[in-house]
C-alpha cells in the first residue's frame, strides 16, 4: 500500500489520517482488490484522423472528442470567448490565444498565447500578447499558424485592427503589425497572412525571418461589401481560400502566385432554389473534404439578412465541377440540458413515446446546424453542431448518410475543428 | 401514414408555426420563451405580428421583447431584461462607448433611425432575453456594422453582459 | 445631439465616425425621436423586502431578483464557486468572498473580499484574504458578517480549518484564527461566531475590538455525528440556530447566554411519517419566517443517506409549538434550457398541449426543490429553487398557496438569499 | 378523470419509474441520460438493477456509469467520462492528493473497500456523467467524509473538473 501512495507528496498524510481515524483495516492476506495508485493522469495517444475539438464558450473550454467512439478525450480551459485551439502537429502542441482578468470579469487584463502539449494537454509555455486580441461570436480565423508552424498570428481589434506575431521557436512576441481597415487572418504558404478589408480588398502580409513585416500587398476590391458581402467564414484548400457571399455566390481566392487571383464567383443556387429563398447560414457554414473535392455548405430557407440562421440542410458540391451533388436533410444535432443528452427512454409506452420523440426531434430540428466540419481521411466524417446544444451529429461525408449523435459534455457548441491535423492544406 | 408518423408530423408542424429568429428560432420556437414574460412569451411574441410591427395595444412595442423595433440588428442579451433598460445598462456594468450600428424603422413614425448598440460590460453574461436580429448586419471586416464582435472596447473589461439600443440620429436611408 | 454624447469620453469618436461614414443624416427640424444619451447605467432603488439573490455557479454570479415583478435587477460576478453575497444593510454594501486565478483556471490564486455598493452593484473596495477560503457545493454559512457589520468572517479549509477576519471599517484583513476540527461560521450577537466541530461540539469565538480572538469556548458534544449528524444547513432566529439531523430531529442551539444551551431535539416526523421514509433533503432545506414563527423544511421520501435528495414537499411547522401545520406539495420550480424557461405555448392543440405540459411538469416535479427561503415581511413569500434549473417557484409563506414561477436568467440555482435584509435575526 | 389529467398522470407515472438519484433523479429520470452511452442510458441504468449490483453480463459494473460500485459516496463528474479513467484524471488536470473517503461494497467479492475520491483539478468543470451518491456522506464539519467540499486542495488550482474513485484499502466495517 505504501508503495502506491509514496510517490505523492500528500500520500503519506492521507494514509496517516486513515490509520489515525481507524478507517483502514489491515490489508487481508488474500486481498480481493489491490490497493491502487493515486496521482495518475492520462496521457493521450497520437492524434487520430477522427478526433475533433468543439468549443464551449459557456464552459470556457474546447473539448477534444473521439468522433468514432463518442468519447471525450480531454479539454483546454482558456478563459473568455470561443476557445479555438491552433493545432501544430509538427510541434506536438496545441495553442490558444486567451484573455484573462485578474478578478474574473474585471481587474487587469492579460492576453496570452498558451502552448499546451498535445499528449498531456498541460500548459508548457505562454507568451504575453498585447491586450488587444479580437473576441467575437464567430469562432474562425481570429488566429492562425504560419504553414511552417514557426509563427502564430493573432488578430487584434480595439477597434483599430492589427496583428500580433508570436515566434514559436523562441517563445516570444515578435511584434505587432498595424493593418488598418483589414481584419481576420487567413494563412497561406510562404509565411503569408491574408486579411479581408472594409472595401472588399485583400491585404496580404508576408512575415520575415524574425516575424516582422517583410511585405504588404493590397489587392483591388474583389467584391462589394455594400452589395453582396462575402462572409468571413472561409475554408482553405491549398493556397486557395473559398468564401460564400450572403447571396450565395462562391468566391475563390487563389494566393499561390505573387498576385492574388480572383476566380469569377459561381452561384451555389440555381434559379429555382434562389426563388425558393435558399440561403447560406450559420457560424461555420462551409466545410471541405480536400481529397474528394467535396464542398459542404449549411443551407436554410429565409429572407434577406438571414446569414446567421441555422441550416436545415447541408448541400454538397463538387468543387472542381462547380456542381451540386447532394442535399442532406439534417437530423437533429442533439438536444441537451446542461450538457446532458435528451433522448426518449425506450421503455416509454405509446403514445407517450412517439409524442415525446416527436417533440425532442422537433426541438432538435428547429435548432438546426450552426457549424460543419469534415475530417480529411479516406473515410471522412461530416460533423454538425448546434450553438444551443451539446450534441454532435455525424454523417458519412462521402455518402451523406446520417450515422449517429455523440455528446461531449459541452452545453453550447461554437467552433468545430477537425481533423486534429488542423487548418493546414 | 401510421400513428407514430402522424404524431411526429403534427409536433413538427406546430413547432414550425412560430418565428425562426435567433435563439427563438432554435429551441425557442418550440417550447421556450424569452425571459420577459415568463409563462407564455411565444404566444406573446407571435401575437405582436411581424417583426418590428407594433401591437395595436402598444404601438411603440415592448423593449423587453426581441421584436421591439430598435433591435433590428442586435445580437445579444437585452439589457432591459437584465436590470437595465433599452437605453441604460444594468447596475454595475459599464457601457461601451464604441459600438456597432443598425438602421431600424420605427413603426410609429415610419422614420429610419440610426441605432447604436452599446454593450454593457464587466459582469458575466446576463443569460436573459437572448435576441439575435441581423438586419443590415455585415461581416467582421465591415466592423462597425457587425454584431458578432464583442464590442466591450474602451471599457475597463471586455467581459460581455448585455446590450442596449440607443437612438443616435435619423438615417439618410429615410424614405 | 452633441450634448447627449459629450459627457462620454468616446462619444466624440462615435459621432465623428458616424459623420465620416455618412451614416448620420441631419437631425430633422421636427425630430420624431430625440437623440438619446449613451453611457447611462441603472442605479437601484432602496432594497425591498421581496428582493432575493440567487447564486448560479455555472454563470459565476449571483442574480438579484424582484420576486414580485419577476424582474432581474442586476448581478454580481465573482468567480469560482457559489457566489453568496453578504448583505450589510447598515453599510449599504454587498460583500462577496471570491477566488480568482491569474489564468482563469490556473496560475496564481488570489482570494479577496470584494465590497459592492448596494445601489450600483459596482465594486468599491477589496481586501485580499489568505488564499484558503473553503469552497463547496453547500452554499450557506461559509462566510458571515458580525451582527454590528464591523467584521466579515470567512471560513477557510486547506484542509486545516481557520477563519479570516476582515475589518470592514478599516478595509483591511484583521487576521486569521485557527479553528482546528471546527468548520463553517454561524454569527450570533456580541461579535461572536459559532462553528460546528468534528465531534459534535460547538466552538464559539468572540472577536475583540480589532478583530482578533477575544475568547474561545468549546461546548461538550451536543450530538453524535456518527449516529445522527445534524446538517450544516442551519437557520437563525435571534440568538438561536436551528439544525435538522439526517434522521429528522430538530436541534435548537441557544447562544444568547454565556454558555450555549441545547434544547432537547424534537422530531419533525411522527411514527407513521417516519415509517413512510419521509426525510429532510436538499441544499438549503430549512427556512424561517421569524415573525410568524413558521419553520419550513424540504421533505422527500427516501432511504438512509438521501439527505441531499431534492424535496417533493415543504412541511411547515409552528416552531414554538413544535407542531406540523401544513404540507405543501411542490409545483415544478420551472424547467429551463440554457436559462430560458420552458413552458408549453398556449396555442398548441390537444392532445399535444396536455402531453407536452405533462412532460414538462413531470420533469419539473422530478427536479424537485433544493433550496427554500422565506422573506421576512408581513406578506411573506416562500421561494423554492432547483439546482438544475433557473426557475423560482413562489408560494404564499402564510397559506402555502402556489403563486407563480419566475425566471432570473440563471441556468443553475445554488444558494438563495432572501430577504435583501440578510441573515441577521 | 378527464383525458388531460389522465395523460399528465401517465407521464408522471412513467417519469417516476426510474431512479431518483443525483442528477438522474432530476431531469435525468425523465428524458435525460448520462454521457457514457448517449442514446438510452436511462434504460441501461435501470437494466443494471439496484445500485451497486452488477449486471450479469458485467459483474464488475461499468466505470462510466453512476451505478458502478466504487461511486457509492461520490458527488461530481466521473473522470472516466471526461478523458480519464475511474482511477486516473483526464489529461492536463492534476489529481488532488487530499480526498474524502467512502466505504463501498464490491458486489463481486462482497468486500467493503475504502475508496478515496480524488478530485481532478485545474480545468473547468467536465460537465459529463454527473453522479451524486451519498452513502456514508457526512456534513462539511465531518470533513474527510464530505463530498460537497471542493477537494482540489494541495493542487496548484482549486478549479474542479472531475473525480476518480481509488481503492486505498479494505474497511474495518467488513462483515
């Protein structure tokens, strides 16, 4: 017994108290169960393609989930706002830009980039940032890594726009670069960061060896934000970023060359769908399976300015052919109360059972999908979450078949990251 | 169609009859209401008719209801349900001086007003009367017209509690 | 227009931006609505007898609610654990013992006693405490004021037990007093604090003028914690503290004299009720209306060790006569999802309406009551809350009639404080 | 009795058929399950029979279920559902060396074991598989037998995440 607890500083106190209190009997000669060690903490195996992170701003964390087994693997707790880990596979690290106050909701503000070990999920280092990072309900593209994982770039908004650059090799702030009128951070190759500007232009900043500004190029406007803005919820494939506009046109921005190339936007809807008022909507309404070139988009029927409304369907496009392949009518992403899944017990009798199921399904359907992400393996999953529930609905990303719902313990879902391998192309 | 399907379809049909806006568009459309009138707010909201349109009994609308005309571009918790009013923040919070803007039509005088949505900051999220309307809302890069940003800027804390809707002028859009 | 915003430091920035962007038209000669001031924050009126505080540890706050109007009046956000404001009516202050970390859930711990102005709910002062305060799921009696509101006393557990004493006049820590084996803090007159000890004894510490220990008296054990422990969830009337034991005996401790007097415990159940397995249960299972001498107790039917189970009824006793007056079968304290009340819309048709109502009521009833408190006025309310919902069920405390449910925006309810006038006798 | 009453009574009756323990005793008894088996955990739990009694198929019990024998005096979230196991904390948390104790009977060998409930600390609350059982639980002043206390003591953070249940010996209570 002493062996089991001696490796813990307080183990001896525990045992001493137990003996003192007469609560521990002698271990019998034939002990049915051995005395066990205290102090053990799980270390994760290597990341798997079907792992995903789901942010819960209410519980101030992002949860790591094994989509195959429906298991919660761990979490990072990182303060106020959506917690969006950046996944540096090469470094074996997970990073989060965090904001903390000395008295919880008040006092002195400290922004940090915290580095967590990918296997232990324990913080290993932190770099103090300018206390300016942008916080919003849109979870994506507020911070990113450069493709070589040398720098982390955090978007700031005070409301003056800038970026903070952290040197991950040297674990220090490399500097801050002003980006007036341009927002958010979209990584492309060559240590470059693209940003979207107020006038519909694209700003591309290249970083030098020390994380400073090597060059800055601003394109001509490629869309009119007054007429038909693209949403900031873009997805990346190689050096292309894809954005959908409010009116349902897909803009492809190719940053592989020196000068950005803007393909002619193509419509996600035909005339009939458009007159039926199908629209994009949700917090992360685009997803990609890169190998198959399948583009997923959350769709709903609604009027002008309903670009935040949850999706009732996911539409699947062949990106190369610019063609609608499939419409997936969404199942409920799962209703939860306080993070607990709500399903109807199977021993309920009719008509109670079917009515209760009907109500639960109706609530779930009404909740709709707010975030979608696909894994990037050969048997990809499409995950769909809802802001006001903790469930994750899983579909076969190649066939569109509904597979199952899983639950992470989250109470809200905002920001879905899959696969573990991260945002890189 | 068997009975099970019938009951499910009925439930869904009833659920779909109500507004699909914001949180009310989610869980709310079915069984849940805002916080202002605790018992049957769904019915109350639908009784008010189209968004922004006044109820005959209350032409100005209800500042604790998401349908109130000033909230046409709000996304957050109504300060009026959280200890504040539609123009004043709850006790102990600090009103952000930096804001996003909406242009909303007052159904009483037919005028388009510029509305400043000031966040109330420094206490944890209110949790009452969540209201999301997106008339004229633009993406984050079009900053001053975006309601996703935590606008607790220029305040001593970025922690978001709730939001007010203040008339700061009439709009040039006025017809 | 300029008048309205000039009093705010950033007002001019706002107006300048608006003009610059061409978004503000000229104010018409006959302005339909005047331009309004920014920067206004509500100040509360004087506290009313039907105001109550309800702690929500999930949202890290305690919410001030007007029970009559069903209005949320404001909140204090105060970090980890149940937020239990101490109400110093004489000082016009609300105080909370708080625990904060420099990085949210990690980093450096700082415990403070924060003083909030009762009208503005803004922090006005803080006193740093030894980083030792006890945190538990039982919300009551972890900190208290002395009756004269000169000192605040905070119970510490590391697991060594002690109390921190704060001098409220001088806004400083007066000191820490070790209380080995004795826990929690129950104020009585004469700047005295009673504590419950491991062996069933009572420790009474009197404070001197400077907040130091003037005297310490430890009684003989007045109950056997091994056989039938009293719960720590006591209520106070004058210099008496009332505690219920697991087995349903009421212990009255009279601290008006120099030496504590322990009345003979009396049974809350008759033999029939006892054999029906009625038991006390819940997180705050006793409440008092002092003027009428009505004692309220949350009751459920359950086996041994079900002292935390939610109550299905409130039993009302005449304290002086030691007599059961009434049994109130509890209505649902209100089901909420994410703090939003769930009630069935009145335009649902039968049978959907009644089945949905049945389900909602059944869930609500199954949740049961976890906390009860009575207001102390002439027309007192009895408030009942549930841990896993945000609703408050209100009853007439004199008749037991169910009145209505109200909702504060809380998602969980742990710790109910009424009236605003506080714990004082 | 009219139909409305009948339906309500039926609903209540069904709702009351299941265990009333812990959170499952609340919302859980009606429509909600723990997190381990997402779809029909209520049925699963009731299929296991009385608390602590093993299912014939799994005599040791399910460490992700609240009925598992070691959890007889637990109050919190099961580490086994949160990235840990029933004896190891989730990644990145720190196990508290100071604990409360229960005495639980292992249904397989009939022995009473002393169980140490160590909290896992330093990350926000897990939220999955809440489990409250109070066999032998005492009030806070009887400190080492109380499960309401945040036992994240002697750790670098008091922030509570979840709880494990570790065999530290056999009990003198053993019959």
